[in-house]
C-alpha cells in the first residue's frame, strides 16, 4: 500500500499544491518553517482523518480562508482508491472514499494505516499517562474497529458515571442500582480494552528492544511495562469498593482510564536518566515496533512518516536509522530534513530509490528522482 498522489487546497501554509510520489522513499528538504511537516501531517489526515498534532481541525485551515481540502490516491492490492478529506469552519468534517461519503469517520480508520515519528513524540516521555494511553489506543484502533468502538463506549459510560457521582454527592439518598448500571458498562468495555492493551505491550516488548539495540548498538537496556489497576483483581468488585471514595471525589478512581505505559532504561525511568539522544532513540524504536505490529495485523506495511529524523541525533545513529528503514522490511517512507546534502548523501550511499523535493517560500519542487538530479 502506498500514496501515489496528493493534492492540497488551503491546508496550513499551502494554497494549492499537487505532488506525485515514489512508492518507496520521498524526502522533503528546506529551512524550518517552510511547511515540510505540514506535508506529512496532510498524509496523516488522509489516513486517520485528523492531524497528528492536535484535534482542532480549524487550526489546519490556511490563514484567511474558510476551508481546506486534502485529496489523495492510495494504491492497495493493485487498485487505486481516491480519498477526499475536507473541512469548512462551522461545519462538520467531510470524508469520502471513491466518491462515497463515510457515515462514520471511524469506519475509515485502519484502511490506510500510517505511523509517524516526530519530535512531538517526546510528550510520551515528558507528559502524563494520558499521552501514553492515546499511544496504545492509536495502535490498536488502526487494525481493530471493535477496540475503537469499545474505547468510545467506555469513555461515554465513564462520563455518565462521573456526572452521576456529582449529582448524588448532594443527594440524601445514594442509588447504588443506578451506579451499577454504568459499572457494568465500564466492566464490559474496560475488560476488553485491558486485554487488548496487555497483549499489545507483551508483543511490542521484544521488537522494541531489538530496534533499540540496532539504533544504539546495544549501549543500554530498555524495557516497557504495562500498568493497570485491572491486573490487580476483579474490576467489578474494585468499582463497588471504591464507590464511597468516588462519590466524595466526584469522579471514578478505578479503571483503564488510569492505565499507564512505564518507559524504562537500565531499570530507571527514561525521563530521569536518558539523554536527549537516548530518549529519541527510545521513541524511534518504540514507533518502529508499532510499525511492525500494525504491519503484522494489517497484512501490509503502513506508510512511515519520519519528521525531522536527525533532530538530537548524532550522525551515526541518524545514518543507522536511515539504513534501517531503507531496506525492504518497510514500505513507503516520507522523510523531512533541513539539510539536503546530508540526506542525499546517506540515501545515495544506500542505493535507495527515492524522490527528493525542495520546499521554499515559493512552493515545492521535485529536484531528484531515483538518484538523478532534475534541476
């Protein structure tokens, strides 16, 4: 599966742009702020119907305009699919495949899987557990519609239970029967979510460790651990035992919405002991493990988006990553970098088939195709 063509209208800094890609490696070079990352984010939009960086569609509309349109041609199993994603301010987002509008955008998720590696991934280390739960959710949702539905239903039940707890705190009577209705929903969907997350982390661990060793030459020992209250006992019983505490606090204190993914290096938190280079190596290895996992589930390679891959890496680690992703283990790849010569030299030395685009304030131009200069 690969993206053959891309068309942008009023998307971020692009007024109108049309590009045609290599099925293998596509590189975008240019100064900071010219829109390299925006190209990758538009591909993320086509694949997952939302930006990688935020959930507010209106911020992706070009300044001074009222709408954006992203169109792309995906090739899968030899057949072409036309995907159309549009957003207009004050209106709902529109998503179509081959001219037919999706009634539920969630039905699109997983059809054209994508994995993005970005400096923004550092939030997995620096921020709270919510970011790490979203990381797990995004992986499983790209191959399991049932999981995505379960997360949505769990969150709805959680909101209802929390609202009920607030209402009952000021009431003279506490109705356990009403609370138990939402408890049963949390147990039903939460138990399934826990099982899927647990299976995912167990399968990620060896692949993640292998990738980290390849990137860092085995300098450190890295680990992943899945922490969940559901592994400690019966979920239904835990909800019953916590009801008085929950009523006092006015929110639910037990469940998969409290899960976390523990990131360790040499038996310590990677946040506390990892250098910038080590942390980024950790995150790249984690994302490449995600790639392998989705590939195994989907039966074909996701599109791999590498944004500013050289940031905070020494030249040896950066070149090792490019060599790694340039082999046949991966499918179509998009890479951004600020230094054209550096990227071109690495790709040329690996004899990889690639296209290289230069982005300036005047737009996007293709300058290298299959190693040959066009201009």
